[in-house]
C-alpha cells in the first residue's frame, strides 16, 4: 500500500493511493497515518477496507508529511561507503547516530526555507524507515518485523552549523523545513529489498546524486536492531539512513550550496518523488 496524508498543514487527512491513480480518503478506517495505524493490526485494517468505495480526494490537494505525530526522527551519518569516501571520512565502525528535530518535518513538495545567516545549506536524498512495532533489544534477524514501511527523506543540512560551530550535528540538521518526508509511506510488503533501491537528487535540473542503497554500510535490519539497544522505537518513529555521494559539500573543485530560488527534485525507486523550492527565511 501507498499511504499518504492530504490537506493543509495541521489538518491533513489520511489517504491511500488507489490502483486507479486516485487518492481515497481513509479517515473512516484510521484517524491518521500515525501511531496505532502503523502497527500490523492497523495496516491490516486499511488493507481490508473496500478502497474503491471510499471518497475521492482532489488530486490538487497538498501532500503533507506521510507520517503524522512522529515521536523520534533518528538519523544515521556517513552510512554509504561512497559518500564517506567523497567526504574523506573513515568508514565508521558503528553507526553514527544523531537526532533531527521533528519540527523540521514538512510535506514532500513544501518550500524549504534557507536559515538566517546560512552559508552552506545542503541536500541529502535518503531512505526513511518507518517503525510499525515497538522495538527494544531486538535481534537483527527479527528487526524487519518492526518496520511498517519506507519513504523518501530529504535530510537537509546547514554544514557550517553542523561542522564548524562545535557541538552536535543536530544544530545543522534541525532548521524548520529541513525534513521533507513522503510523498508516500510504502508498506514493507511492497519493497522486496530495501538494500537495492536506486536513488537520485537534482538541483535546477542538474543531477548531483545518483546512487543506490546497495552501498549502505549498515543495512536497515542492522540499524533497527542497533538503535533498539540504546532506545526503544515506537510506531511512527522514522530512521533516515544516510545518503549516497553527490552532496553539495563534496563537489570538486568547490562545494556547491543551495541558494534562494532553486528547485530540488529527488526520488527513490518505488517510493515516489519530491520537489521543493528554496525560499528566504522570512518569505
């Protein structure tokens, strides 16, 4: 299933992409694409509904974040061997874990605001993993049982804030609008192998990132198990799993960073596409 949330900010309605290409309102089945709706029982309830009989929502509706009420937005750094190489970093021995503020989350096609005093705002196409079952001290062999599905994430970063201003990476990762997710939450049963998905990102039509989840250092099942050793994971938590090469910081001979008035387009095989315009903070 491809689940999404449609409507104005804060008033999104849960929906499903029907096989005929229409958006169907599933608010009579679940309250939101969040929490209990992402459990095995919640997803089974959606799957059992007669989707063709449900109301059609306008195709012109704003697409909101594909998951509501996200509890934790957990990020993994330097998780692609080819991306680590472009930054000159050593391959990490364990996953590099940091958090992104949930207030950064926006819809997949909402505008991205360049923060005040930003000099180095950057892009990162990433595979997002949405938790569907509480996980605590989970073995890697059982980890996928705790995954509801997947989505596209643009893990935007302000590199000066992240790297040059001391402290933790979270400062450079958490500006409002720095977490577009969606368009869809694609349920786990529709993704045969999350470690074999093509992914790409363009700015103003120029392709900067053209990679694959094949080059992940730590795969999805390892990450879910690993994180569950340090914190419990709840339905609706999102793990964004790192990015392939081609980020602005790594461009040679000079880095390239985002400016106001540009358009990012990005996508992952089978998970849909996003498009964001960059605007001034006060626009």
